[in-house]
C-alpha cells in the first residue's frame, strides 16, 4: 500500500466526489505499471528495483535532447550515449 501512495493515491480526498472517483483508477493503473516495469524491465539493475518512483521517472523517461528550429522546421537532437 505504501507504493501506491507514492504514485498518487496519497493525494485524496479532493473537494469533489467525481474527481476522487477518477483519481483512484488512475493511481491504481499507475501503481500497476510501476510494478510491471520493475518486474519485467528492471530485474537486472538492483538499484532501480528498490528505487523510488521519482528516481525511475528521472532515469528512464528523461532523455537528454536538444530541440532546434531552422527554416520553419524543428529538429530533435538526441544524445547517442
């Protein structure tokens, strides 16, 4: 239950019932995706298996990139490393 609080369920209650009714399934889906990611993708890295959700988001989802614009075109330059 502690893991699900870290991914969003600890933010209840909101002022409206509709907001809480929408938030609970979203937080539950997020906790499930976090658990499956740890089980299927991060089993080789022991430091990421026990990491906080914020650490996983930072290490896996944030890519070093540069967005440039030239002649009405935008280009995303990703770091090869």
